[in-house]
C-alpha cells in the first residue's frame, strides 16, 4: 500500500480493522524501512501481532 502511495491514515486503519499476521523479524523491518514504510505503519504492524 505504501508503494501505491496510499495515505498513511488509510494504511493504519486497514491494519487496525483487519486480521493480520506480519513478519516483523529484524530482516523484515529493515526491508520495510528501505521500502519507505513509515515508522507509524511499522509500529501498527507490530502492535497488530
């Protein structure tokens, strides 16, 4: 969703309202950061676990 330039608020809401299982390993977090995923979105992914 980040690559498609969706607003952060929409991404956060989708994470909050969906059943999610994210890979939050160290490698995945580095890849997400390099891909331009915001800190707020990464934190929401970690909180969704």
